[in-house]
């Protein structure tokens, strides 16, 4: 594997595990506020991000590259409101999209074709991740501080049962 590309993919593995940790911290915050539906949704999202990290972990090993796991930054665990949690989640997903785009561009420049093929899955996944986060944020913006409506959204989030991860 091209060493620049390998190092960039290792950075992305770290980013995915960091996202997993970040969503887990959000889940903890929501559960303490007794928003059990949101907490469940965020726990599943944390698991989904872990799967993203593992997908790249497996890919690097399949390419006979060395996985280089790095330290994970401490996630923030306090938020102004339930809505603020999802506002932050959306901003974070948009940041990850930029990372994936940059990584894809690097692979293109380095003619790392197998890596481009692998990253296509992540490009598609980020479209979905942003779409889902944007829909949730839109609901919170609509209902503002209406407690009954917020509880409805929490219940709706709690209906999530699966991770929408890759077919691996
Ligand atoms: Fe991800
Ligand atoms: Fe994500």
C-alpha cells in the first residue's frame, strides 16, 4: 500500500472510533436526562461508527497494511439540550464527509484504485448519515421547546432497532 494513503486511512480509522466514542457520550447524557429513546438511538449510532472503523481496519489488513490505532480524544459529555445533541451530531457528520472527500481525493491523486473502491462505500454512507441527522435536527427546530413534541421525537428515536452499517 502507498504509505501516504495508508497513513491517511489509519487517521480515518481513528476518526470513526472517535465518532463512536462521541455518540456514546451523547447516549450517556441523554440517558441521564431520561430521554431513553434518544439514548437508544445514539447507542446504536455509536455501534454503527465502530463498524465503520472496523470496516477500514479489516480493509487495511486485507491489503497487507499495518493498522496503527491512535489515542481517542475525550468527547464532550454536556449539552444545552436534547436538540443541541443532534445539532452537534449533524455538524460532526458534515465534518466527517469532508474527511472522506479529502481521503478519496488523495487516493485519486496517488492512483490507489482499490482504496478508491473501498471509500466509495463511505461516500455513499455519508450521504445517508447527513440525511438522517438533518431530518432529526429539522424536527427539533420545528418543535422548539414544546415538551410534548420533544417527548414524541424521543419516542420516535427509540423505535430504531438496527444499525444501518455496511454489508460486511
Ligand atoms: Fe462513520
Ligand atoms: Fe457517522
